[in-house]
């Protein structure tokens, strides 16, 4: 993604959201940005702080920090491709 497009996106009012993590309620739904096997049509860029990522069938966990991104395909794929990926995930 070019710097020009990123800056244009960041100017929109609902693009930037701040999330706070509650240590007392670790399983709260608002703490999860994505759910396994659920296709999405949005992109996430971590601007500050860190996230814990669980990936793969093995559930491997790692931490990622500022400027890590998730969902790049939502920005670049055509709508037909997203539907195809959804069907592929269900099989």
C-alpha cells in the first residue's frame, strides 16, 4: 500500500479505533480482532502497543507490535475473490 493511500485512509473518522485491554476480563469479545475460520472484509494496522496472534491449526502464538498489519487481502482482493476464499475455508 502506498503512503499516499494510507494517509488518505487515516483521515476518515471511523478508521482509527483505540482498544483497551482489560486484564480482569481476558476473554471479552471486544479483545478479539479476528476469529478463526470467519472471513472478514477489513484491514487492521497496529499503530502502537502490541497484539498477541494465534495462528495455524497448531495454535502457535506470537506477539506483534507497532506497524504490523492484518487483512491486506481485504484491501487488494476483488469481491469475487473474497467469496471464493470464504468457500475454501469452509471445506
